[in-house]
C-alpha cells in the first residue's frame, strides 16, 4: 500500500478540455476560458525555432546554458542563478523536496495554487494554510503563522485563483519581518500581465538570501504544452535544486521553443494589449450585471455568481463555454474566468447574461 499521506490525497484534476465538452454535448463552437492560456496562441518565434528541430536521437545538453543566460540577463543575474523545470510545477516539487520533511512546515495562503499544499503533504510536512481576506494575502496572519519549524513560505503573486497582488509596502513588510530561516518562494507565473508599477521581485534575491522566484513560459508566451518553467535564486539554493532535479527534465523542443519565444517582444506586447482590453470589457460587464469580481493583475477574473459555483459552471458548459468552478479551487460562489479575445469574452458574457435571468428569477 502507498504511504498513508498519499492515500489521503485527492488527485489533481485539470480543467475541462474542449474534447470533453464536444463529446459530452455534441457542440461544435466551444470557448475555453478555464486554464489561463494565451488566447492568441503561441509565440510565432517559438514556433519558428521548433521548425529547425533535429538530433532527437541524441541526448541533449542538460546544462541549457544559452537559455539560462538569456533568462538571467534580463534581470542582471547569471546562469548560475537559474534552474529550469518541466513547468514551474516541477520546481514547486523540487523546492519542497529540498526543504520539507516530517516535523517541518510550509506557510501558504488559501485559496491559492493547489500544488503548494500537495507538494508539502507528500513530503510529510505540515501545510499551514492562511485564509485570504477579500481575495488578498493576509500578510500579518501569514507572518504570525511562522514558527521555528517553518521552512517555506509560498506566495503566489498575482494569486491564483483570485488575481490579487501585493503592493510595494506589503513587500517591504514581508522582506523586513520574515525570519531568515524561512525560504520565501514567490510564484510569478502571471508576471507579464501585471500593472506597470509592480515591483521586480527578482531584485529581492540579492537583498534577501533564501528567496526563490518562479516563472513560466506557459502563460504569456503560449507554450503550456512544451512545459518550461524557470526559477531565479541565490547560487547556493540553485545548486541544491540542481542536485535533486531529474537529468534532462527540460526537453530539446521545450528549450528551443523557450529560447525563441524570449525574443518575441511583439507577441508579448500584443498579448498584454489584448488582455488589458479584455480586462476592461469584462470588468465593465460584471459591474453592469451586478456581479462582484476581485480586482485582478493576471489574465483571469474570479467573479461571484448568484448560484452554486458548480451549477453555474455546468450551465455554461452546456452552452459551450468552459470556465473553472470555484468549488474545485476552494473558492465557493465564484467562477474563475480566463480573459480571452473579444469574441470569446462576448460569447461568455452573452451566455452569462442569459443564465442570470434564470438564476435570479
């Protein structure tokens, strides 16, 4: 039998796929706004880089020095400050593997990215979950939850699934008061979508040892299927992570696509523009419909609905609109909705408006 902690875990369930909805309802037109993917698709420069793929019969260069140097150079760091992962998900697991064991604790918010809790419990450590307040991190409560047994603090910024982000004064509070024995993990998966005045958290690495910043190529660059995540940190922490990661964890196609995407500034700008326009449209539509949504600095909204979240999710699914039920994200009474292109956003609002008449009637 597996260990007791494994038997107690519920398996992670990803969002509903387009294929599932097509098979279940026989629909042709389906709008997927469930997984915070880039609605514009993938970076053209990433796709162009993949067109030159060759040598798949050979083991790749596991150092990925060119990709690491390109990533680090954007923030005044060196390749030794970078670790690559099979998505940033793998890096969450590696950090937990490096630091957690029975008798240790990890502090995190709830609701937040569910993998923090899973990675903690699998290592036999305690997950100390601190409730959000109005969709935002309660830093005072999180700091109060830290003990001598705390090895890690996970902080998702912007937070998934609420979209909230810390301001500069909150970061200052955290950096000043978090005890030095705690490793701070800042998950910046949605960094590129943030407000222009959002602080560059990679600068915290040089200011505070034991600070790790996670990023991903899955979101703004549209490379979710390639699975490329990366982390910045001090050279000692990165060295430990490199010891325990699996060799060749990032494939040659993934590395080539990621390197190509990094030069695609035009695609990034266009993606941000589309997201900002969609954010404005959906925010105004929610206000017009009398629905409360958390302010967001990501590419999704967490919006209240007047019925059970799963009921709302299922009703939208029947109309070919895929979102995420807040019930699956420990966010009852809300839906998490990815910001899409204009026609996708309009289709979602039209379906929602039709359903609101029924729900409120």
